């Protein structure tokens, strides 16, 4: 079993399909600004719908502190396109159909091995040097992180560490 990534760890680079850019490559994205990955179980779930719609309200706050958020789950790019239209998402969505990104960040619930496991809810902030600066994993997938608290915490981390913001 691989070591669980935690705050302070360097993240291995990865590339995955996404809706708006065709492909998301972490090393390229963090050169622009710190990246916040938001993991969630599925599109169209009740909690996922509510939470995704609520996140749109915080887009300007993330822009103000120089962080770009990307949503990650095992849905296909086509499914993500429909989902983004339904919830009017302002964030790009990464397709992790084989769940290798979810496994990399230990965002899997239970002990099921391989694709088809259940992606958990969580947030990972990665700085310009590919280092994890913030990480939160839900105890259970229906748990959420208060978004006002999340933004304030990330802003404090960026200020305290002097991370280059966009």
C-alpha cells in the first residue's frame, strides 16, 4: 500500500481529461496559481447537487485569493458536461474514471480495490511547487466542509506561507 499523502508532501504529477481544457495536467496548472482539488462521490446526488451549486457563490472569493478549483470524480467527461450545465458550475471538472487520482490522494471510502470504488468528499490545496498545503477528507461522503471556513483557512495558509498567488 502506498503512503497516504498529507500536508507538506510533494504531489506526483498527473494528467487527466477535463471538460473545458481537454486535459488537465497538474504541473502546468500550478504554474498559473495554486490549485484546489475538490473530490466528491458522484454527479446528481442530492448532497453533491446542493454543495456544487453553493460552491458557485464562492468563485469570486477563490479568484480574489488566487486559487483555482477543479472538481474531481469518476464520471465521464460527457457526464460532467451535462452536470455542469445542470448546476451552472463555474469550475472545470476532471474525469477520473479509473479513480487513479482519487486513490493517489486517498479519497476512497472503504476497502474495495480498483475502479468502481466509492470516491469520498475532500479538498486538497496544492501550491506552485506541487506541495500539499491543505487537505481535508470527509469522515463519510455526506460530510461537507463549511465553505466560508474553507476559504478563510486557505487564505490564511497562503498568507502565512507566502505562496505566490495569481
